[in-house]
């Protein structure tokens, strides 16, 4: 099972979530919302774990934390994954649009200069703007649009730009979102939860709720669930292989 967008550091008891992930043999990308959360999130991950940390600066925090971009640059050489980054065009964040753009551009430029990264990207109410920035910084890496909610035309443009998609349980309920998921290339889809922010049955999603997304994809694609599971793991392998070939990562100093 794969959760390619979870915020492990934001659970009340991250270590118990990490233990459950390990016992289930899950693959998890633990995104961060600020560069200062990178060290703590990295420290959660034990040797041999299938959890990977991502270095991020969330667009909803861009105007408050742009001072941490120096820290972003400092940690980037150790980070194979970048996220959560992107743009948010919602009414409550639109006033900070210029700060969001400055932060996202800085991050894409830095990733490009570092030969590319795998990026988990937020694009709520800002899909076209996110795609514009990805187009302006080609070579920044492989973009995975998390919880995609754009239009059909934006989806086609994202696919043409080489984007991947991480799909959570909530995207497999409403008919509009299901239509979008149906139009995504199967070989560029991964599952996610966005826990603990996203809800499943009125509670904070846990990484293992990604299984519900796998089940939803099986139904949508009319495939047996074990086959979908195999396909998703093959997708993840392809993504990781491609990023390893693209970039030489400096291992963080063991401490
Ligand atoms: Mn998130």
C-alpha cells in the first residue's frame, strides 16, 4: 500500500503512526509544510523504513515562512523529494498570491539547479497557474499533483507536461472528481491520504486509509484490487528509478 502524501509530523502521536506503517509494510511520503520541520520528520524515519521525508513550504504558509527559504536551500542537497509546495488560489490565501509565487518560483528554480526532484504539489484553485510555473521551470523535476481538482482541459495540459497524480479516498466519491481520475493515465497514478488534514468517515485520515483509494481505483478501472495494487507499486518503482537516474543525492550525515 502507498500513501504518497501524508503529514506524519502533524499527528498527535507520530511514532505510533510510523510503527503501524512499518508493520503494514507501507510506502509513505511524509511531506512537510515548513523547511524547519525537515529535521524532525527525517528523525521519525528508522533504518530500513519505507517512509521517505519530503522538504516543503506549504503555499498557505508562504507569506509567513518565506524567511525559511535559506533553510530550504540548505537542506535541498539531502532531499530526494520536495513537498508540500505549490499555489493556493482560495479566497483566504489569494491576498498572499505574490508571496506564494515568489516562494514557489524560488523552490522550482532551486530544484532545477539541483538537477530536479520529485515534487508533491498543491494546486487548489490554482491549477493553471501551477502549470504555468512548471512550464517556466522545466527541469525542476517530476511533478506529482496531489488532490488534483482542476478542469478536464487542465488535466490534459498537466498530462502533456509530464505530471503524475496522487489520488485520495475523497477523490473517488464525487462524480466530477471520479471523471477526472478516469481520465488520468493509469501509469502515472499513485494513492495518497493527505492525513491528518483530510477526513475519512469524519475522522482524520490515517496513511492506511490509502487502501480505500486503491479499492476505489479498482472499482473505477474495473480491475481486481490486487492488480491495481501491483500497478501502483510498479508506478512507484518507475518514479523512484527515474528520479535516481536524474539526480545524485547526498546522504544526510548519520547522527
Ligand atoms: Mn497536504
